[in-house]
C-alpha cells in the first residue's frame, strides 16, 4: 500500500484538525464543523443550578446553541462536567479543558488569580444565586453537641473546605468573635462529604460549609446550626466564569449560555416546586432541602445580573484570601465583565441589576404539591397544627437575620403572645437576654400554642 506524502498543506490540515479536537471544538471528516463547549458545574451546590444542574435538565443551553448553529452552519455539543467544589473547575479552566464554570465568591477570586498567574485569564460574566447577608453558608455541630455559640469553638476541630465561601465565612466569623482562625481552632481542610462524615463520627466538632450541606444535615437530623452566616451581613454569591480566550473566540456562545441561564432563572422563579423536584431527582438531594435554598422564599435569590453590592463584597473577600496566602492582589474590576449580559438583556439590564429581593416569608409545602406563604411564623405554625399529616415541609425566616430554616429545626422563643424562630441557639439567647419574660420553647409547645391561638 503506497504511503501518503505529508506535504506542508496536509500537515497544516492535520494540525488544525488536531487542535480543534480540544475544548474549543472538533471537525468531522465528511460533515459540518462541530464545536464542543465544556461546562464545569457543581450539581450539589444548588444555588448554581441555573448555570448547572437545572440548566442541564432543562436543555436550554443546547436549544440556544441549536438556534445559533442554524445561523452559522456549526454543530454545537455541550459536555457537562460535575465537581464537588470550585477548585478543580479552576484547574481545568486554566488548563484549557473547561470553557465555562460556576463557583462561589471565594473560589471565583482564586479563579481570577490563577488565570492571571498562568496568563490564561478568566472573566466573571454572571451571578447564579446570592444572599445579601451571607446566609448561604452555615456552621453546624452534631445534634447532641454541647456547643451553642461560636465562641465555644475555641480549641476545637472544625472541618471546612479551605478557599471556599464557607471557609471565608468561618474566618470572618471567628475574627469577629475574637478567635484567631489560624491559632485558636484546629482547621480540617476537607471536602464537604468528608467533613459531614467527620462530624458524624466525632472526629470534627463542627462543620462550616456552603449550600446544601448544612440544610441537608439538619434535615436528616445529623446536625444543628451553630452559626448563621447571615450574622456577618456580608453578601455571598455564586457566579459564572469563562475563559477569556474562549469568550473572545466565541462571544456568541457566551451570549447563548447567558440567554439559557436567564431562561432557567425565569423557570425557577415561575415554577419553584417543579424546579426543586427536578434538581432533587438529578442530584439525589431531598427536594425539601433544595427548596429551603431555591424555593419561592428560599435562602438564595436567583438573578444573573452583576449587582454593585456583590462586586463590592468580592472586593472585601480579597484581604481574607490574601491573609490565608491563597491569592495575591486581585483586580476585581478587571475580572468582572458584564458586556455579555448587557447584550442579552438589552435596555432592561440597568433596571434588572437594580432590583433587590423581597423579605423572606414563612412558607408551607403540602403533600399535594401546593405551597402557602404566611405573614408571620406564628400563622404558619397554626396552619401546620391544623394540617396534621399533610405537611411536606415548613420554612420560617430567622427573626433577626431573615435566613429561612426548617420550622421543626428552628429554635423557638415565646415572647408574650409572639412565637419567634431562630436558626441558632445563640440567636435565640440574644433575643431572650434583651426581652425579659421571653423564653425558648420546644417545637411541639410552639405548635400547641399556635394551634390553640388559631
């Protein structure tokens, strides 16, 4: 069989085909050009779902790319890659193997720093879910733990994922409490699932983690809340980052992704129960836990726009990561790039960016699939008492921070005729200290009081 002579033209064609088989796309020998877009996401970090799990289940990105392909004659494919945290997504992005990724605010800064360091810059192009007070991160302890306030962690072993948003919450909270996060506790750098096991086995005294781990462990009866991240009153969020070179080469694909994300956000807002159940099926998480964070009155607010308050919070995060020697200086203004969102939203972008979330309300989810919101936690308790065995889940906002929590896992305070919920024992203790006559009551007593009053 005669050998094919490798002329310069043949070599050039082979090289081009080889390059296209990477993360930017590939070429079919006898067919139209094919481009593969790789998306890194965190399925169980459920306030990223509009750029990850829910978006994948809905198929909106693929639909947008199909429309784009009909216009430019390209076949687009999406490769979804699931990770437990943001760190491996950053590693893959800087290696040129992931084009678009979603992660928390602290990992986003590490993403920016690593990209600049390796001369493979990335850009923050949208937000998925956020909480303006920081309620997406929580420190929990074992259900029978004697620890009741943050100060009790001095000298204890605390599991977290170093460099994560939850680690940032832990560091900030400890410092406010007068505890040196590097000297006064023993920090265990662990993946969320490993930390959850360590808490259960007793090899960790507390666990500081991001969504959905605290809510999941509380729902399962494997943990109780020790510190509500919203006590910091510092915004926390997750966002979407893209490789700058990819965005420059394929701006239309970035636009398509953001249009799809916006559609997924609209779907979540319009059909919160269906969205929660879809995410639950895809992740194996209980739907009740997903709804705690992503529901109509959940802890997370979903909005792709890059709000000034969130950008400012990102700047406040830089010194925390610098003190841990995880990053150097980070130019947040250069990292944030909303030109793509502006194209997607058009003239409505400024108004959308200026919106703020409404205050959370108590909410009841019944087994028939319906939900009801209430003007007060006490009214919700009355409805729970009346509904008897038809309740699937009940959620109440913390009296001080507004963070929603499971009604049966909250710490209840009877203050005169009022019944007030708190995420943590320390939150309830602070209230009773300021209000003579107020006292904590078990959930069952709170239900009886509310049921009798109704």
